[in-house]
């Protein structure tokens, strides 16, 4: 059941990150996948700073931060590739 919650939180985080990063998104489906991967990255980054979350809201914030960071990296790499 926990895996399902992590996937659902990642999907919501990807949607939120896509809305925050206007012009930096890659479409709904890819943003949702990036949200799931962003949850892993966000958890790793927060872990480096000693921040741990145990609530759904905390996990959503962690996943959203990771997804925004991942979208920013992808959009930066995409801009450099186009130039």
C-alpha cells in the first residue's frame, strides 16, 4: 500500500511542478513520471540536510521540490541543446 501512496503523491507532485515551472514542463504524462522520480530525488536531497517527513503533506512537499528541481535541470539541458 505504501508504494501506491508514493506513486500517487509523485503524480500529484509532477502535476504541481508542471504548473509551477511554466514553460519548463514536458507535457502531462512526462511531468507525472518526473514527479515520481522527483519524489526519490527530493527524499535524497532532504535526507542530505537531515530533514525527514512522515506525513502525506510533507511527502508531497518533498516530491514537489524534487520534481521542480528535475524539471529545471531538464529544461536547462533542453535550452542548451537547442542553442
